[in-house]
C-alpha cells in the first residue's frame, strides 16, 4: 500500500508596486541572511514578513500599517529615456552663404526649407497579383556520374 502524499499548496502569482527604497531593502535583507549563513528568496522574505504581521496583536498591527505610506495604485509611468536620434537633439545648422565667383552666376536654386508633401497616388485598377509560394525550394544532390571514355573504332 502506498501512503497518500500531502497536497502541495496552490501558488498564486501576483504583481505589485513598491517604492525603490523598500525594494532595495529586500536586497539588504537577502545579504543579511547570507551573512547569517542562509540564503533566502524575495518571496520567502515577503512571506516571513506576513507571518510576523499575523503574529502581532491588533495595536501592533495597526501601528505597522500606519507606518506604511499609501501609494497610488497601478503601474508607475515610464520614465522618459534620452532621445537617441541625433537629428532631434542637435540643432540643424543654417547653410553658410557662399559668394558666387566673379563672372559666374548661380545655376542651382536654393533648396526648399522643407520637403514638399507627397502627391496622392492615383488608385490602381484591381488586378490579381501573382505571388510566389513561401515554401522553401529543396535542392537534391545527385551522385557524380563516372566519366565515360570515348573509344574509337
């Protein structure tokens, strides 16, 4: 006969928002645990904290809750990263004016300050378009044939 194995507790995955300073405290506590000769995971630290809160009497629990500042719920806004597009960060230089050589006239007109808007394309007639099959083409290698010598008769 086999003995019934104890059921494993169901696990729940969740996410939450925490201030950076308190998140850094998790690493500090993990380092402290390693100094005491044991390793611990973040989830184990949080679960240990919950056990300590559960063990408090009502007055101690109320004081612990009062010490925690309320946070705005939801995901924090993404911090703006510096723009990597050099054209957007470096101001455009004005073209230097160059005097035309004596006796010659400028043949090229000055470029417009901004490009012209693209023209709207005329609608094309609806025609079926033949497309190639996306299948890969397999190439079969054949064995080299022995050379046939020509004999004169």
